[in-house]
């Protein structure tokens, strides 16, 4: 019962410090994104090294206990009280949890309303007149969708996590290159290109930027519906924003993995084409799913991004679809068709399906989007 009070107090204190630092900053979402990615990196580091830490604890338990007592005494006091029945250390642990929490509670009780209702000002961008630029309605919607994406830390972190994982996977492969090369030598170096293509496509399926894009319109949906722009154009622009963000990351990841695994140039090109075609497919697939399974009653944007039916179907559906070419190649096609031809074939299939989606949006998108509610 008392143990959660200590991390709760520390997290509130840290949150207050961050809020105070960023109160007058303009790009708060960038700060939030950086902190979230740092936390994820630290978490993944400790998670991947957990076995090492457990083994070290078993071998050198007494020294680690002394280190705990010196560095984080509250947890040592709790362990000593539980293991040895030390009542004094139990009292010390209780005081360490209750006293800081009580102080924090008293301070928040006096100051929270003022903090929540305080009007803060930030530096404003000075408008400078200049030449007016014009563009197509399609590009205007793409820029609008991009602005929404970069202005929401929750949207970027959740829907764009696959892009972060691409970078992490490339770094992991670089670190474990020797072991991976040995594994490829055992199964056959000719599979390097297919392996790269499938891994990148699997990471692409974790990017679902387009899947909640319609739901995120929320109560302002009527604004887009009443503007002089076709609904099909809006839907295609939402897919285009997803493609614009994901394709460069997928191509760079493919190139990096291909170099690390020593795949030949033709295999790398075919793998990149497959990754691009699959990215375009997942972008249109996400918009189509959100057109069917949309929700506009969300409380905040993060809820719309994380809990929608379209998001789950887009991510897991893309993975299930990707399993088809993977299993077919592993079980049947590997003996009869080269890796380059196989990847090019599936790239053409995904491209054809994407073109069908695009044509459907042009033909039926206006009506479907107009009657969304």
C-alpha cells in the first residue's frame, strides 16, 4: 500500500519540474517526445540486460545489498524489514514514503488550482509580409495532416513507433553483425535480401499514422466537410502524409540492413521496392479501415490513436497480410524462384492493391466522407 507513494511523489515532482521548464516554450511536444524516447531507450536497455543483472545479483548479492543501502536506502530498508523483521527499518521506510507524499499533497492542495488556471504567455512569431504562395488542395491537406502529426507527441510516439524501431533494428544488427553473418552462412547467404525486406516490412506494419487520421478530425470534422475540397482528395492526402513520413525511413533502414548483412545490390533494390510498395499499401489500408471504423467521441487525441478498432486492425492486419508472402516463400517458393523476382512480384501486388484503393477513393470517397458523422 505504501510502496507506490514514493514513485508517485517522485513522478509528480519530475512532472512539475518539466512543466515549469516548458511552460513558456513554443515546441513543448518536441520536449515531450524527446523525454519519451529517452525513457523508452533506458527501459529497453535495462530490459535487454535483465538476465545479466539477475546473474550478477546471484553471484555478488552481498556487495549489491551494500550498494542498495548506500544509493537507495528506502528499498534496502523495505527488504531488511521483510527478510529480518527489522521494525526500525520498517518505520524508516514508512516515514520515507509518507512524509514526502504528505508534503507534496499539502503543496498541491494549496497551489494546484492556481497552476491549472494560470495564463502563460510564450514568445509569438512575428508575422512578416511577403509573396503569397499558392498550392493545390491536395497539398494543403497533406500539410495540415503533417502539422497535426508533429504537434501531437502522443500521435507521433504511438503511431510512429515503427520508424523509431527501424533505427533501433539497424543499430542492433550493426552491433550483432558477426552473429547474424554466421547465422546467414548456416541457412544460406542468398536469403539476406528477403530477410531484410521482410524485417523492414514488419517494422513498417508498426507505423499506423493513417489509421486514426479520420477519427482525429473529431468534432471539427464539419470544417473539412464544408470546405471546397473533395472528400476523396482528403482521404488520399491522409494516405500521402503517411507515405511521405514512412518511405524515407523504410528505404534508409533497408539500405543499412542490406549493407550490414552483405546482401548484393540487386537484392537490396528489390527489398527497398517491396518496403516502399508495402508502405503505400499500409497507408491506404489504414485510411480505408478508419473510414469504416471511425470514432469521434474521444476525450484526447492519444485515446483516438491507441484505442480505435481501425488502429488494431491496421497493425495486426498488416502483419497478417505480410505473413502470406513470408510463409509462401519459406514453404514453397524459395526452391523455384529467385529472391529478387519474388520480392518484385509482391511489390507489384501491393502496388496494384494500392492503386485499387486510390481509384476507389477517387470514385466513392466524396460520398463516404461527406456522410461521416
